[in-house]
C-alpha cells in the first residue's frame, strides 16, 4: 500500500474518529469535528497498517526498551506515533504509548557522543497544562526541571502566552507539555 495514502487516512481518522473503534474518543483541540463529513477509514485499521509498516519489523529490537525516539521526515512528521497500535489477541487495542515514552527529534546530533556536554539545558523554559486539561503535563514539566536544572518553569496559570513569548526571546530551548 502507498504509505502517503495511509498517512492521510490516519490523520483524517484522528480528526474524525470512527465511533465504533472501541478505542475511546479522540479529540483534536480547537477543531470542530463535523460528523457529516466523516469519510475517514476506520481508525484501528489504518493505525494497525501504519504500525506494521513503521514499527512491526523493528519490534524484536524494542524488547526491554521503554523509550522510543522518532526521527521523522516528510509526511511522517505529521503522525503522532504514540497513537499507532495493533489489535490485542483478545479484545481491545494496544497503543505504542502504552509501552514506550515517545519523543521526537530532527537532529541526529542528539545521539552522537560528546555533544551532550556542550548543551546547557538550564537555558530551557518549560510550559505545562495552562488549561488544566492534561493530567500528566505538570509532572512532565517538573521532571524536565529536575533533569535540566532550569529555573524557567511555568505550570497551569503561570504558563501564559506572554510568558512563552518572553521565553522565546531569552531561552535557547522551549518545551510545551
């Protein structure tokens, strides 16, 4: 199958999830889903096909791992890999996010030796959960603070647009949870 078609179907399925997917509801923030226009392929079907193509062959190498780094390019940059999955043998669906902490990068320098010492992670601002709708975003930002040593941490009501704009001017790294 053409992966570009599958990617488009997957994005469409995420925007207008099939109510019979048995995966629970998925919401895309700030977008109104018009169910009358829903011509998306069933979410589970498309998710499973992409999982098989993109992750299936490397599955044996992932045993014992708990982090999955995605270095996407092109249309793959539009896919939330944590939403890919496969049907469970009994009933249900097994998402990538249930087994791995997924992160993305476009810089392979992250994995080259010696570069980490050059990075000053304290020059980071992290923002989390301004509307209090993401249960683990606060924890994520506090964990980043522990690792980076950053003093520029903004959670819930402190995570304002104005603060984000200021941080863009003075911090080298910005994280939004």
